[in-house]
C-alpha cells in the first residue's frame, strides 16, 4: 500500500483531491485474484460454543415477536446440545467440546446435524468425524455459577439438562459449585486453611473475619462452608466475650445466635469489598432479623433495670430546683402524651439547656 499527496493549485482545501490512496498489484497477485484462488485458509476450523446458566441466554426480539420469544426462546448451542443428547445415542458419549467434530450447526433451525462427510467412525457407519474443534467461551471465575457450569461441561459427557449436570451419584445439588466439589473437580482449600490457622495464633477475631472475607471475595475457595465451620468459633470470640460481660455470666458458650451475628458482620464486609452477599460466595445467608436480638450494641443500650430507674427518679424529684422541675415536667408531659418534641442537651458540666416559653433554663 502507498499513500501520496497532491498539492492542488487552488487554495480551497479538498481532502479527497489532496490525498489519494494507491495500491500496487503484481502480475502474480493479479492472476491469483482473477482466477478466484483462495487468499487465506484456516485449519482446523474452530466452532465457538455458548456457555450460559439456565434461562440466562441472550434473546433478540422486536415489538412484533416479543411475547413469542419470551415464551419460546430459540435454542442456543448449549440447549441444542441437551436436546441432541436426549435424541441421539451416540452423542451421549461426547463432551460438549467434542460435538463439532461429529455434528454441524444448522444456524437456521438451531440444531446439530450429523456430518455427511469426513472420516468414518468404527462401528458407526452413519457417523463421520472431521478435524473441527469446539471451543467454549471463557468465563471469569468471579462469575461463580457460570464458571462452575463451564467446568462441568468440559468434564461430564452427554448431559440432557442443567439438572443432569448438577446430579452426582443420584444426588441433585443446588449449585454447580457443589456438583464440582462432589466430582472432585476443585482443588482443596489446604492453603487457605493454613492461612486462617496461622492468623488465629496472632490476630484478633475482627482481623480473622476480615481475612476470611478477603479469601471469600478474591480467592474463590472450593469449600468455604467447611472453612467457616472449622474457624467460626475463632471469628466469634469477641462477640461471645462481650455477651458474657453484658450478662455478667462468664459461663455462657457459643450459640447459633452468636454465629449468625458473626455471619452478618462477615457479609457486610463482603458487600463492601466486592458487592456480593454470602449466598453468591458459596456461604449460607445469615438471618438478619434474628441477628437484631444478638446485637451487642443493642444489648448494651437496653441493659438497665426499670425498677431501679423508677426508684431513683422518685427519690430525686424532690431535690429538683423550680427550674429543673419545670424542665422535668415539660419532658414528662411529652412522654406521657406521646407528643413528639426535640430537646437539645448541652452538658459539658452536667447541665441541660432547654428553651421553655421563650426562656432559657440550665
């Protein structure tokens, strides 16, 4: 390719005239083009295969067919592979990546069809194999369920549905992650186990919780619930200690309420770090309603005896000055009659400042 410029005699700038592109074609290339010989080749052919969760495929629609597409979305290569495994006995032996070697994709009908040419397969006179390679789209590990679905697709032959992929030894797992764990497709968490165990020797419970949150959000442990069950007491020691102090009972032990409150704290950390709840990270979700009753800060605010306070008030009302009594009566009137009011307390020396009837009292 060559690009050259021409200087016009006129002063008006014309980009089309000023710049022209020229290309030199040799006699060899000219003959090659005239005879329509292929310019390039690619061997072997590569077929991209879709990866998506159940009802997670991309669907295109217009105003006229939106309802039809919503009720009956067209098959993708993945859902067509499931249908193929249901109706074709030979495909039951194949992995998802092996299908393009024996079948072609009919773009119009959205189905896989047996190849009509290629190398014949022993014992299968109607099956032919080509050099075509199937490649699944890559999935980032942060997309947890889709990542583990892809892992199952490259290891489980002949699946007929998403549920089939999650079934291991007759047990239907709730997530693809747990199915991968049951098939021993994931590495063990010994490294993260050692990491948390070392932290338990020198770190505070809040630091251990922070470390556990980092491992959950950035390291994708294989079995996070096992790590939680093993070290949940270490992560909850400070909460138990505060509970013992609040109740003045040092014999209190760990309870499910304390562990639940610890999970709430860990989930808040994970949301701040990665905007993901524990459920998305392979952990059980905490019961936030039940956690309110375990909140140490709330217990501290409610740790008082109403009878002692009432006795204290009755014994000290007579000691109030007239100004104090005026303020006390005003406040109690609002409390007894459930009347909303705002009181400003400014007590650096133990005084209360209140404006009543245009006057200020201390």
